[in-house]
């Protein structure tokens, strides 16, 4: 969701017992890089103030970890501010 000063990323966590949730981002289809790792299982949003270029498509995906188990990546969601 575009907002003044960046993008607001919102998701639904269907696995309530995650130890961590990793949020990754790419710019214009480049490689994904870790943006934030949440250590609270109920994290469901992040305001990405660094996504500030309206000419760039920012894409996000998430991954849940429970101990040594790591979920597959979520679907990608893309947007521009």
C-alpha cells in the first residue's frame, strides 16, 4: 500500500507459532535481500520508508521459521510509492 514516505507492507500470518518471520525485498526484479527479521510471531505489517522511488517496483516476500524448519517463500507482492 503506497503511503507518503514509502510503502506499507501488510500480510496475514497463517502460522501463529513462527519463531521468526523474515521479510525480503527486491527492486525492479533484482535479487531479494533481507529487509527485516521479526522475532514476534504476530508481526503483520512493516512501513518501508526506504521504498521511496516512484519509478521503482518494490517486491516483497516472507518466510516463517520454527526452530530449524523454514517455510517456503510466500507469494510476492509488488508496488511503487
